[in-house]
C-alpha cells in the first residue's frame, strides 16, 4: 500500500473509532472540544475525516476517552 493509501486508511480508522468511542462515553462534540481547548468545528472535521489531529490533541484525546492509541487508530 502506498504512503497516501496508508494515511487515508489511518484517517478513516481514526474518524470511525473516534465516533464510536465518543458515543460509548456519551460525549458530544462540544464537550470534547471544550476539554481539548479547541472549537467544535475542529472536532467535526476529525469525525468527518477532513483533517487529522496533531500529536498534542491525540494525547489529550487518549486521556479524555480513556483509551489506547491502538483503540483510536486500529481497524
């Protein structure tokens, strides 16, 4: 698989898993955004696979969602 293909798969897995984890924890976009110190639009773009979060946000998401990195990006 090409680097671009790997990235698209990662982003797709991340978006899907973020939705699942937020749903399981009854978290809304605005709640996650407030906890991260970003705006709701940013979280929306992550959920829709438009952009990826930076490492600082990923580290914060792991704490907020109480999950591992693998749970967040695995297929």
